[in-house]
């Protein structure tokens, strides 16, 4: 799964002030990150506000990204939910032509046991014609995929090929890296932890800041993966001060504010999300200067 190593970018979904999808802004964004040197695109993840888009809108956004990309980079599509049967049906009914893998967050709100999480991904694996990337983000789902469950899924299903780990639990992540099958890929789900995770053996990231700073962030990942830690460290710390204002008032509010300041797309979010405060905008302006 070399296609999902390196820097993937979780794209926002730009909106116009009336909350409709801004396809021109999306086109600008896709070209911006490709020109910046990222390795693959992630469409309809959490950062893409997939929870507030209709299925028709999701399909149109996906088709727009595929059209603008025009085969230049691999594409990962987010398909997730807390109704396992509905997620299975969505996988079966979605046109997956031109998509290289599916990213699927662990079920939220229901708070399943580890056996329930295993069953959920087993059913997704059996339904999916594409490789699946597990997504562990307990800060949003209210349940953690334990290292035992991740390793069990990695060993039991050939098309479960990777995990995006956003638990922040470095001990758990190290246990996964130490005990995983050799071809199973561990990806960072936290921009600020990407460098130390790659030092531990992770092979890439699905990033948020990679869309405002694609060149610097993807270069950091490449340098560290190539063993050039001195240069990677410099790039890491050149971006480090962005992380606090970027995430302080939620994602994707911070990154959308940054993208607006860069002139790439607007900063409109769909309710219940709202724009960041003027204090955060001011901090981002100073950092960008």
C-alpha cells in the first residue's frame, strides 16, 4: 500500500456564504495541495464536514475532486457511520471508480465494545472491494480501538491495510507498530505528533495543515522518512506554532480560516459548526506573515 504512505491531506469542503458547496473553491484547494507536493487526497473525512452533507452532495464533491485531480494522485474516500448496516450499504452503492481506498472512522456515540468494533469492521471488510483504512479517533467517537483490536483486524482481513491513529496514546501506537504485520501501515492522525510517530515507525499521515502548508509539511514527512531528521526537525518546528490556533476552536474551523487568509477558499462552515474567533484569526494572520 505505497499509495497511502507519505502525506495524505484531509480536504475541507468549501461552502459559499449561503451554505452551498463551493466547487470553485474546492478546485482551487485540490490544485493547491497537488502543486504543493502531497502524496494523496482524502475526500469526505471529518475535516470535509461529511456529517452535514447529503449523499448527493458527497457524490458530487467526490466527482469534482476526481475530475480536478485527473488521475494525478491516489484518492481515499471517507465512508463511515455508527449504523454498520447503513455503512455497508453505502460502500456497496457508491461509485468507487477512481478511488484507491476507503477511510472509515470507528462507530461514534454507540460506544461499542471491542468485539462490537471488530464486528463492524469485519462486515465492512466483507462488503468492500477496496482496501480499508481504520480510523481511531476516540476524542470524537467516545470509544478507543485498542491495540489488540487493531492488530486482530490487521491479521484477520487482507483488505484492512492501515490505521489512522489519532488516539494520542503513544504507548498504544508503539505497540501497534511493534506487533503489526509487516505490510500493515500506521498513519498519524495528529499533525503535531506526525514527526515523532514516523520516528517510531509510522509511515505517513492524513493531515489537516497539509492543505494550507502542503510543501512544508509533506517535505517534513519525506525528510524524516528518508532519515534526514535534522531537516525534518527544522520543518516541524517551523510549523509548530500553528497547531494551537489551528485546533483551539475546532477542526475544520481553524484550517478554513487559514485557507481564507491564503485566498484559496472561503471559511464558511455548516451549522452546528461556527467560525473561529477574531482572536484566532489574528493569531493565524501573524503566523502567516
